[in-house]
C-alpha cells in the first residue's frame, strides 16, 4: 500500500519519538511505501527554527518532504490560515491512503481535491485524521477570539469530514475533544493511542538492565522502587509523590527529568529532606525504558504525558492520577488510579500496593502480552485497520 502522512503544523526532527516519526516507521516495517510531508520547522537548541525545504530518506526507512508554509498576499493571513501546498506532491506520489495529522489546517483542502480527482479517475483514496489536542492543550471556548476560532474550525471540518474515513484521538479524551470541539460524529471517531518505539526497549536484557541500575543507586531487592519523572512542573504533582514517599518504610523513589523554574526550590527542599528520594536529573529519552525496567512501580500523579503509555509499553506496573477519558492506560489490570490526588491518598495507595497480592497481580498482567498494545508495531497495524 502507498501511504502519505501529512503533518501541517508540527516541527520535525528525524528519528525522534513523536507520532509523525513512529507511525511512518512502523507502517514502513509492515511493508508499505510511506512518505511524510511535513513543515520545514525543526527543534534546535530548545527553539523551533526554519530550515531549507528539502527531500530526503529518513534513517527510519521512509521518505520525508519538508515544505514551507504558503505565503499569502495579505500577510496577516499567514498566521491564521497555515497551509502547506501539497497537491502537486500528492499527484506525483499517488497514495492509496493519506494519514493527515491534525484538524485545524487549510492543507486539508488540497487533500480533498486530490481525493476527488482520484475518484473521478475511478480510483479510491482513503483519508484518515488524528487529533492531539484536548481541553488542557487545545482551544478553550471562553474568549470571543476562541469562540470565533472554534466556529471557523467547526466550519472547516464540516466541509471536509464527509471525505474522511476515520478520525483518531490519541487518547480517549482527545477523541472526545474531537467530537465536542470540532463537532465530529462519534460514529467516525476512534482511539489510536501513542506509545513506545519497540526498538528502544531492550526486553531481552531487561533483568540485567534492572539489576545494573538498582545496584548503581544502592537499591536492594527488598526495596520497593518507585520511578517517576519527565518535565517536572506543578501540574505533574511529582512534589506530592515525593512528600508521600518521604521516609515511607521499605520504599525508595527515583526521580528523573528536568525541573521547571517554579518547582526548583520545592523540589530541592524535598530531595534534601528525605533520604529515600533519589533525584538523578535529566536522562536521554532512549534511557527512560531502562529506568522503567528497574522500577517495581512507575507512578505519575499529575497531568498526562506520553511517558504514561511508554511505562505501560515497558511492561511496568503503573499508578496514575485518575483523569476522565484516560483509562486506556489500564488494559486488564496493569495499572491502578488515584481518584483524588493528595499526599495522603498517594501514600495510602502505595502502602496498599507494596509487594501485596494485588501488586503481584498487576505485575503479572503488566508483563503479559496485553500490554503489547502500547508498542508502535501494534499501533501501526491498528492505524490501517479500516
């Protein structure tokens, strides 16, 4: 099958771990011809910068076409109606499936134009979209500007959805957001979760990696090791977890990641206060799975990040904050949830889990094949199941 991904809003760095990298990679591994058309924006030294438009082959095995945004004669329109001119490329690539990332760009009209042209020539082209926004990181309907934008985005999707086969939310909540914010029919939506790159998880050497990390930080088998981390800000509530674990008998807490400026003082205060807290700072993204291997429990008590799904993919038992529409990280019992996140509620949950019968049941489920759904080899298969 000939598949073209179009990502009209995202920066791109080759071989990173975003959806735009990993879906094309694993669809290509399934034997399909895959091309990614994306912006000429890239992450560089903590900033987003433009690079020269170019075409190249990703190290992950698919073609990449970088394009600049269309330049409107009325310059103010450039920021509002972001668009990549993709129609000519689609005519040359001749895809059977177009996987279009996002619901807010004018680029979709080039895609619809191509699909209609193909239909007139007696050939089908399937369009799939996904949505990565929700009420935390997407639009909110409070101000006049936001109401106007919501009206525009709903109008855009009303004009295009009759040509779209499926709209995936990358979490259940983002599926719901697509339905509520963009007025997309629930009959058309589904969930296509984000997850982990199979090749970054060294399952074969799992036990060796686990023992090596625990030995490095003087963590013995009798210790119940909890691992957490990421971009540590107030919304992640990792300071609640630190307080809850502080001096908890038999527990050690390892925290990795970069700390937001507003959290540095409190974080350091808690790390100094409790001897069983082990802060290790930033680690490379590829090494995160090693620390999940070392954990007896992975805990994220605050706002969602893709680390949730990656911890599930590493087959670690997990404890998460309970969010409406986020139950996809529990597939048959690999994870538990904290209903009301406080220091006391976290401490109670952890105390009840420490090497308990309930915990070992969670661990057995987490280590079974039910958590394969969080691997991109499986996600790629589902993405094309229409």
